[in-house]
């Protein structure tokens, strides 16, 4: 199983290296106020992919933090409630 995992990783890495080598053409990005940024296409794609990943993680952080607070609050609430003792049922005959 480990050999299969490494083979898949090697195939994906090789594909990404070939993709990066074939996309080195310079591209121009035009920003506000007439600013122009010229960089290889693969660098621009990597920058926007990284930026999107960071924004995606940041959009989830608030939800995770809120859920952890709610879980902690519920755990504290269950610690305060005394355990319920049920009376034993007589055996059915």
C-alpha cells in the first residue's frame, strides 16, 4: 500500500513539474491606478491558488471557533446536572 501511495505521489508531482515548465510565458496583471505586474504564468497561478486556499481556511475559522465554544459550554452544562438514577424494574415473570 505504501508503494502505491508513493507511486501516485510521484505521478502527481511529475504532472505538476511538467505543467510548471510548460507555462513559463510572462503574463501581465493590470491592477488599479495603472499598476502592472509581469510574472510567469505558473507563478501567477500559484499565487492565486495560495490566496484562495488562505481565504477558504479563514472563512472556516470563525465557524470552528464558535462550535468549540458551544461544545465547551454544553460540557460544562452537563457537569452541573446531577445524574438521573432510575429505579430498578422488577423482573418480568
